[in-house]
C-alpha cells in the first residue's frame, strides 16, 4: 500500500478551462485527506515531471495520481521507476474530449474518475517480480527438419544452449528428401541441390548444441525457465532442464487413400507429390503400371485441400511444390507435355518468378473446378475439367502420370482427439442454459507429453494447428514458453518456414530473458505482477484451474491450485473466476476494483442523474473509448469507466457491489469471442459472458432486472459505434427505471 | 463441345514465333488496352488461350488475327512479357501458310533451307535468263530497250503477274471458306459487289492502322503502300507511254518520272526505317523478327535500290552499269514478287482488306436474317 499519495492535476490541453480544477482538488484534500495536491499547466513538460520527481525525492511520495491525459499516452514521461505507483486519471480523452467542457455533469464525471483513481492508488502495492533461482536458458527444439534446424541454429548463434530432439536416425526431415530445391536467392527460379545438408553441418559445428536423434520426448514437467524434459534416446532415457521449447515437428502429407475420387488407388498411374519426388531422386519418371517413361504428365492441385470433406484449409506449399516438380520434368525433357490443374495458383512473393519460369518452359495451366479423372486404354489417364477461361469442358488425354498435390496435416492433429470443456464440471447435463464456453481441442499426438492439468499437448486453434491467435500473435501457442514453428503451426513453404523458425527462436529467447527478470512474457510483456493465492480461503472449487486459458495452474491431490507463475500471462481470469476472492495481484485485485465502484457518488433518484459503470477491456475497448474522444464523439455523461486487464478478470461481486450501491446499470465492453475471437487472452471475454449467465441469480436475489447488466463485444475499430452502444444501454435503463437501491 | 487439348499445336506455332504464348496468365490487360479489339472480335487474350490449349480448328476459322495491326500496346503492357502482339503476328504467319494450298508457304515459313533455296533459285534463274536472252549491248550510250526489248519484257511480266494474282486469289478463296464457310451464308451477288467498296477502301487506306495509339506507323505504312502502288501503276503505264523501258527516255520533269522519284524515295525511306527498327528492337513490332521478316526486307530494299541505280545510271548515260543494275533489279524483283505475294508476308495486302470485307458480308447476312428470325419468333409466340 502506498504510504504517501500525492495528486497532480494538469490544467493543460484545455483541462483548466473545461473543468473546475479547484473543486477537483477539494475532492482530494477534503474527501481523501490528501495533503499534496498540485496543479500544473503541463505535467508532461520537463518542469511538470520535475515537480513530481521532486516530491518523490523530498516529500517521500510513493503513490502518484496524475489527472490529465489517457494512460495510453505519455507512458514514459510518467514512469518514475518500479517502486512508485502511478495512477493515471483520464480526464482528457475520456473526459472533456467526449463530454461537453464546463458542464456540471462533466465535472461530476471528472470528480468520480478522480475518486476512483485515488482509491486505486491507495489499494495498490508495488509488485515484486517473481524470480526463480537458477533458471535454465537452454532451448529445447523438438523436430530436426528445416524449421527445427533453423530455430536451433538461430538460437545457438545468439549463444543460447540448444537441445534438439529428432525422432528419425538422420536430421533433415522433409527437406532432406527433396530432389532439388528452388533457389532462395535471385532469380528465385532455378533448381539447385537442397541446402539442408549445409544447415545440418552448420548446426553440428556449434559447440552449445546437443542433438539427440532416434529420440522422443516422453514427458515435460515444470514451467518456463524450469521445464524438465524426459527424453528417450538410443542410449537410454535422459532428463534435460530447459527454459523454453520450440515445437517444430512439421506436417505429414494428407492420406491419399482418401482421395479415391481423384483416382488414387483406383488407377495405377495416379501418384502423389511425394511419389514423384522419389521418382525424381531415382532419376526416372515412369508409369507405375508398366515402368515405361512418362511423356505426358498432369498435376491436380488442391488434392484434398480446400475441400470441406477433407482438409478445409489451403496447404500453402503444394502449388509451389508442383511448380518445382513441373520444372523437374521439363528440365529432364523439354518435350514432355506437362499440365497443371489448379483452383487458384498460390505462388506468393518471389514464387511468382518460379511460376513465370514454369510457364516459359511451356507448362499449360488450367484454372478449373471439379476436375474429373478417368482411365483410358493401356492405363492412360484422361482428365476432364471445366476450363473457366474458355468456358468449356476441356479434355486432356493420353496422360502417363497424374500427380495429386496432396495437402499437409500438422503433426499436432494426429492421434485421438480430446475435447476439454472449460465448463465441464459445472455444466454437465444442462447445456441449453446460458452461453457455453467453446471447448478446448487437442490431439494425443505424443509430441510434448506435458504434465499440465489441462492436457498433455497444445490446444489447437483450428484444423489441428496449435496456434493461439494467428493475426495478432502468430507464434504464441496457448502454453507460455512453448512456441510452434514451421508447418506444424500453419501450412507454409520453405522460405516462410525459415523466417518462422527464426521468429520462434527469438520468441523463445524473449521468454527466457523476461522470465529471468520475473516479468510477464506475453502479451503483458514486462508486467511484474503475478497472481497470489490465499489458499486458506480456497474451497477447491477448481474454477481457476479449469478456466485459466493458458494451463498455468496445476492441482495437487486435494484439488488445491498449484500456481506456476512463469507460465502465467497475468490476465487475471483466475481472479475473476474465483468465488472466494482468494486470488489477487499486488496492483490489481477484487477489493480494489470493488472499492473503486464504491467510490462513485450516486445522486439521489430525484436528481435524475443515472449512473452506469463501464468495465472496459484494456486491450481493445479502452483504447476504442480513447479514440472516440480523439474524434470528439460525444458519450453519455452517466458513464464511469473502469479499465480491466481482460474481461476474463471480471468478478461477479463487482456487479453486485455496483447494483447494491444504487448504480443503475453495468456495461461490459470486451473483445470479440467465439470462433474468430479477438480476445488477447483467448477465452477471457467468453468466460465473462459465461459468468454473466449466472448473474441472474444475484439479480433475482436483489429483485433487480437482468437488463441492468449488458455485455457488448467491441474491437478497436468499433470506436465509432461507442456513442450508440452506450446511448442504447442508457435508454434501456431509462425504460427500466432508476435503481431502487439508491440512497440505501 | 469439349475441347481436346493438343500440345502439338503449340510446338508447331513455335516455328512461327509464337512460343511466348504459354507465358500468358490471362489477366486480360492486353485485350483491354488494345485499340482494335471490339466486343464481338476480342483479342489478343483469347487467342493466347487458344494457342495454349492447341485449339487449331478455332484459330483456322478466326478472322481476328487479321484485325490486329500489331500496334504493340498490348505487348508494352503485358505484365508477363507474353508478347501477345507477337503471338497474333505468329498466328497471321500460321494462317498465311494454312490458306496457301500449294504448301510452298509452309516451306518458306518453317524451313530456312527452303527459304534460301527458292530465293536463290529465282534470283539466279532470272540472272541467267537476262544473261542468255538479252538483246544487243550498246555501250556508246544507254539503249535499255535494245538490251531488254519491251515487247518481250512486258508480256513476260504480265504472264508472271497473272500467275501471282491467280495464286493469291485462290488462297483468298480458301480464306473465305475457312472464315465464312461454316456459317453457310447466302447473299445476293449484288451485296458481294456493293461491299467491294469496303475492300477497296481498306486496301488503299489501311484506315484501321490509324486506330493505333501511335499514328506515325500509319503514315509510314501509307508511304510505303503508296510507293508500291504508284510503282505498280507506272510499270503498267510504261506499256503505253514508254517512259522507262525505252531508248529515248523523256526529260526529268516527265510526270511519270516525277512520280517514280516519289515512289522510290517513299519506299526507300520506309524500308530503311524498318530495317533499322528491327536492328534496334525498340518498338514492339520490331522486337522479334522472324526469318521471313528479314527475307522480305532483304529482297525489298535491294529491289528498290537497284531500281534507283538503273535510273541514276540512265540519267548519267552510263550504259554497262545500267544494264547490270537492270539485271539485278529483275533478279531481286522476281523472288520478291514470286514468293512474297502469294505465299508469304506480302500476301497480307490481300488478306487484311479481305478480312474486313468478309466481316461486312457476315454482318449483312445477319442483318438480312434478323427480320426473318424476328418474324419466326413472333409466329412461335403466337
Ligand atoms: S497451396 Fe495451392 S494446391 Fe495447395 S491447397 Fe493451396 S491453393 Fe491448393
Ligand atoms: S488465469 Fe491468467 S492470471 Fe490466472 S493463472 Fe492463468 S494466466 Fe495467470
Ligand atoms: S496482358 Fe499478357 S498475361 Fe495478360 S492476358 Fe494479355 S497476354 Fe496474357
Ligand atoms: S498488337 Fe495492337 S492491335 Fe494487335 S492485339 Fe496487340 S494491342 Fe491489339
């Protein structure tokens, strides 16, 4: 708790004119007995900062409340080191910029916001970073293909020790089975020897790299900085202490036996990409039916990919692989007739040069849907397709070989599928009631074998890929300190894989370094707070261990939560989940927010000034409110905004606190959830929604209408919708009438 | 009707200079930018696909290649360097050999051996004929008619010319069959006659070339064309007035002589410019030269030049040089006309205006059918 709090009011940016700062100062001095209250024309100026700095040094101030601009701006200016609590009261963006300056209601809003700021500063403590003794800075790379080797090499180059585990006898994976690769340098369209051997050699020459081949990860326990990996190797089982993990186990080709509709298994001369690659390595392109040389060859792309019956997604590299293979055929014999049937030719970036080269060599392309294949005489194949360019059916006859460009299936999607519902314990049997939380899906793929309460492998996002948010945080899986790279993460080609693996190595290093300093890794990088569990209050209800979106909490035999702070992302979802209020952060906890709610002054009913508490997610909704201010959109004067780390941290008790105090309504603004969620903590906003389904009981107990609580999903670009969203809610509250608890 | 993909056609078209067709990825920029492509006659993108798929029948029956005047806008803008203008050119070369029933055209276009063989043959045979059959050689002063008696040269020339015209028109008839044959149009003879105006208009003006963005091409081409035409007419007039093949040439201001001077310089300028252009390869039309393009220019330029020499030597009254120049003039003229007009590049002088003539016939036929169709539809609905 801050010992000495000082309040600084900024009169710059029109605040001095738009608000009665003297009255505001009085709130601090009279109501909260704060001695040091100062006003300055520009707190963000050098002198303004100096003023605060001096008070910290001379007066022993350790809690600074700054009323002025949004906490999202001037963050460095108002950073006074880790030991000073700084609370910013947003009177500019969310004050005079979206409410009429000089207005009585605007003044009341500013005063309430100041009250909440002071209360928050009072309740906050300086976080002490969670530091682990002897954290390991070794990086474990699982998979020794192009992605694994690249990640290991990059990490080793940055002087981090690496342990690499490869299941096969030899390193190299898929890349080592190639006949030729396409040059990764200009002109980007030549065939050359695969360079994977050079990469392997470079890795083997690194002194700080330990490579286990014919090896497998049996078990991983612990947390970032403290993982213990049990690895079975040719020479028995070993245990390695590692700090971070890169999963680079790649993908496998889609099972072609499921592609009977494209002739595989029915006609001997229908083969797959892999089979043609093998022929190229043998130096002969022949018809499997009679071993005769193939002179007419067709490729069918998207074989199984982009097909809801098979793989609903684009496998990203089969177009480019087929282009490369077409070049094999043309380089061997320019007179070989080569046809490519595609749906969309996806040769992004520099691959365009390859595509063009293949066209120059005379390969004929067909853009067609619904490509049909038949067998003619002498095992020759016939393809029929609708050519969209001439808008007619085209027939290609006398084909010696048809190559199916099979898509890729991530290795994380192999094995038995396990569905874990976050609400499993509570919702059993009564699914219809209330919104459900999307269950987590993972496969028993036997890659990581984590000793995590929430399952042994990475939860998958879609189609079995272990991503967590492919747009905002592409490398992050749902397990802190474990990064997926290469084709296991998303379908990709060689060039992308190299970039991807390098990125994953950097992410792993970032994890090690931040963990060593006791800081959150992602997305609240640098945050030193972490959840503390008051187990004396815990009733073993398991809500926290079930709901933590990142599997940070294990359980002991008695179902007590066992926190692993280095796995934690500091979202505070556990805090929101806990009915016992047993979980808190030094600078963010249930009482603190509850006290903030209670600090709001609720006018008597006859004053006709309703009050709405807005809990806004810090990641999207709060910045959206700021943006509304920057665009000078006008918002309802009745709102009082409280930022939350994530709506997942929303504890139902706050709603009860608010309504019991006579506040008319509670509006929750959080990220989009569901299938294409945008929530930075994956499930936070969804879990909040789920908890609201239970608020009804509370409201009923208070004899209040359930309309008084509303949750709306907003993304940052929805800023322009905010006036309407808020107005709409205010109108509804007007219809419902004032909260009967006013004045109690 | 399903299209059977035929890879052999593309292999064949390579010989005509159309190998870049496979590079097209059908963005359609070329057709959009082409100033000559229309709603009904769209090119060149569509033809890139026909070539890729080997749709030979479709191409054989198409008139579009003759509607392209190789202004090259498409080529400049193709993002794929697929050279659509050159592919259209290759299709014209291919069509020229398809219309030609003798098979000589195909030999000229696809084989350098035969090209050299026929040019050489006609060249040396002509020289040999002049050497063997020329009249007495008067060396005191120029007596061209004594050397080459007009009563022999003119009739031989006419026989030669008639033969070429018959060959060319027989090929035009095959072109007609290919383009309009499948439609089985029936028109009264008067329409065929009426529409001759279209034919003549385009023959004399090459108006469509003016639709190209770069208008200078039309001027250059028209210079050349007017030169040919005037030269052709003057050769005929020589029969009557004897301004050229005579022992007593008229004075320099004789109208025929003045016209002739114009024709010579117009043609010399245009051909020299074309040769330089093909060497520099700056303009799309000159970027890719097929061997037959060089054959044409390398016969045409010396023909004009030796003609000029004959005139100069005559004016200077240098007897032997005149006879030599005359002999070589003939030696270049015979293969030029004999090969180029019915079988090779020069045949476009007929194919281009005829293409427009056939289109007009098609339009007329449709216009005549339409009222008929309308009444039929009415009858049906009633
Ligand atoms: S990369 Fe190409 S072939 Fe593969 S799924 Fe995507 S579009 Fe289809
Ligand atoms: S819910 Fe969030 S804050 Fe709580 S343990 Fe899990 S990651 Fe950490
Ligand atoms: S501009 Fe080039 S690539 Fe595009 S359609 Fe025309 S020829 Fe093809
Ligand atoms: S060369 Fe000119 S006329 Fe011919 S297709 Fe191209 S743009 Fe059209």
